[in-house]
C-alpha cells in the first residue's frame, strides 16, 4: 500500500510538471497551414465593420447553407460573431483575401480544405473540439491513419440530423473505410445495426479511446456488459475464456453461425476442450452414426447450458 501511494504521488508530480497551460487554448498557426496568410489579420478586428459581411457578396449560397448548421448557430449565439467573420475560424484571417488585386491572389490567401493535409484540417477543428469525446484524438488510430474530420463530418451544409455527418445514416461514414465490417453485418447473425437499433458509436468512440479498438469502455467485456448485464457476474463458477474476452467465442460484427459464434458447436468448444471427459475426435462424417448418444445432437450446450458461468453449488461443469 505504501509503494502504491508513492507511485500515485510521483505520477501526479510528473503530470503537473508536464502540464502546459497554453495547450488549454491552442491557437492555429495560419502561416504554417498556408504561407500566404503570414501577416494576415482578422476582418473582425478591422476598422471597417462592413468587412465582416463581405463574404456574403461572393459566397452567398455557401454562407446561407452554413447558416442553417449547428456550427453557425453556435458562432452567433455563443460567440456573438456574424456569419461573415465566423468563416475566419476555419478559413483563416481574411485581410489578404479581401485585399487581393487578382482572383489568383484572393484564392491563394485563404485556407481551402480541398488542398491541405489531414493533419492541418484536424488542427483547425481542434481549436474548439479538444475536450469530452474528442480528448483522446491525438495519438488515436484514426489520427495515425491520416483520417481527417471532414472524412466523416460535413460543416458547410446540413446533410444529417446528428453531429454534422456526411450522410444521414451515420454508419455509412464508418463503412466508407471499414468495408469488412459492412460485409459482416449482412450475415445471418448480426448486431441490430442494419435495423438502426444501435450505431457504431454505441460501442466505439471514433475520436479516440483509452481502450482497445477505439472502444468506449476499457475492455471488450465491459463494452458487451452494457447490454448483456446478465453475463457480467460475478459467478460462483466462471468459464475462463468468457471472463477473459467475449470475442474468444463471438464475432460482435456478424457471423453465419447463431448467436454471433465464430464457429459452429461443437467445433468452437473443441478448440480448447480436446481431451476432457469426452471423446476428443472431431465429430463429423461417418463417426456421427456411432457417437450420436455421446454428442447429444452435436451441441455441447445441450448439457453445459450455463456456459457463461454458474452460481449453482453443483455448477462446476456449467450444467446447471
């Protein structure tokens, strides 16, 4: 206990010494994102108040469509900005853009999401979205794979009812990359994702997580127990592979075997139980005729019905 207390104390000292208050309100280096913006200033600070609405002169359709989104409403209600000056939050200070003599100069002096890298796009979004569900984004598998925010979200126009997704069906944003998982939910045994009863985000946090595979919980089992609470236990007799990982036996994204099993019984059980109490041969082919009484319909759970664990005093073999 003393060693544990010392460890916690030293860990706290390390975290305090490495904390940088400047990171709490990180600003974007627009010159690093677009060199043409070096020295540019915000039109919101301009002496001419008409500069704040000048975006409307050329980009009226874009600004009107943007005005119907949650972002635009937040800029106006929370930060008191006009729609024109709100453009600077994502596209950089506009003084050089408005002051350009030619179309090419004006086009060069603005940040376009079509021409910058995913890391630069994400740096712009992380001005505001650094806390809550997005706090684990830095270093996450999506960030390391050069996934950008606009891969899943569309800011300039309302395309969905939730979270500015690029499509009203949020899972289609995930299936754009995770095509193997899209195929699995078409299998006979699947999670109710196709029916719309759950979403990918019911189990995963696409913005990063402290758990494996971007899971919201620390382990696979804790994620499953959110719905399957009767399997949680604790049990008087616990089945080791069940307690270790639900995915030892189940494929959560879909299977062609009932109850999302990875293999058909008894072959699934025989991956571990090759010589315990029963004949260890694989049950199949001609052997079935002579062993029908032993295998009891080829299902181990016909007898071992409490396979996830048992609280019965005589449940050591999960039969009751």
